[in-house]
C-alpha cells in the first residue's frame, strides 16, 4: 500500500456546523499532532492526510462521532448562521436546523437526502438545490422539495409557505414518509416527484 493510498480523511460530525472555540483549537491541535491538513467543506471541517491508526486515535481524542454516512440516508442538515447572528435572518434557522438534524439524521431512504435551512430568502444554505429546503420569512417558513446539486442538477419547487416553526418537523416527516413509500432504490426525492407528478406529491403529503 502506498502512502497516498493509506491516507484517510476524518470528518467529525458537527450538527448544524457549530463548534466552540475550544473544540476548534482542539481540532487544530490534533491535525498538527498527526500532520494532517484542515479543509473547510460546507458545514463540515475535514482533517485530511491521516493514516488509518492516527485517524482512529484522533477520533477518540476528539470525543466526537464521525460523519461517515455514504449510503441511502438523510445527511447532516446544512444551516446558515440565522438568528441572532445574522441581521437579515427572519427566523431562527439554527434552532430549526438542529431539531431537523436530531430528528432525521441517518434515517434510511431509497436514496440520499440533503436538507438545508436558511433564516431568510437569501438562501445561504443553497436551499433550492437540496432535496428539502426551507427559508424563513416574516410569516414563517417556505418549504421547497426536489432540488439536487449533483450530476443531474435541478432546482426544487416551492411546496408551501408561511409554515410556523412548530409545524415544520411534522411537515418534513410527511415529505420523508412520501419518499420512503414511493421512492425507487437509488432515486432522489426530486426524481420520485418528477416520475409521479408534483401535484400528486403535494396532494399526498397534505401540507397546506
């Protein structure tokens, strides 16, 4: 095995991309200790260039789970800064993003599913190219479904608007249940919606 083949990345799971300054310094110290390189990737921090035994040791020293999902499941929720950190935020996207991550992360599905939450219509979490996207307005959240930023990129479509924060998780449950019921193996949510029809999707999930 060559040195290049032996090197592995370590991506600690950081719900909503949040971590304390203490944890950030610890990540830097571990990367330095094991001669790794730090890369910022979306809501994740990746330590690159670790050999397998150092990767295992580093994960134990961090005391964190690894974000290792690569199969057909709900991935970590992407979240913007939101209230009170962003002056443009109209809703607390951080709190909602953490709630969604806690509820749905790792849920097995016909294909992978990404959720993005933004506190305002600027959509800093790229909500229109997530399988499920949400953005905050003064009247509540707008829910978008069917986006995808992959090789067959497509924009999601607005499903409903002015959803109150307390109703978002039940609404997302309905979308995920639809996907679990009707999605074919390897099919993304947007492909399922396109195959069966957007109107059928909206009628089935029953979100007003």
